[in-house]
C-alpha cells in the first residue's frame, strides 16, 4: 500500500490513525494528546479555527497530525469528515 500525501504531510501505514472530534479543547484535546503520546497519526476535528494550532502542537510528539475544521452538528459537516477519511485510504484505529 502506498503512503498518502495530504497537504504536504506524509502519512505512512506504519502508524495507526486515530480520528478525534472536538479536539480543540477539553476532553477531545486530551484524547488527542493521549493518542499522540501513544504514537498514533491523527486527524483532529473541531468547528473552530483553533484546531489548526492543536494539530501543530500534536506534531511535537513525532506524529503526523492533520486538522479538519467541520461542524459535526450538521449533515454537511459529517459528510465532509466521512469523505476526508475515505480519501486518506487508511483504517481508523
């Protein structure tokens, strides 16, 4: 299986991928940090722009962290996340 290149970041299939929603603060952010410390690549999702800074912080753990800004309270937001995960072509841990 080939490596995926998303927005200049290289995901390898050597690490598992975790998808964390609500990751810009609170419990979601702490879950994302735990996953990063355990070596998971991450797709972190939140509706606010702070999620971009969170992804940068998480990469300090030596993982690839991609931010996706989406409102999961809407159908379009859920569809966006589903489409994005499919595009990554990786199993989610």
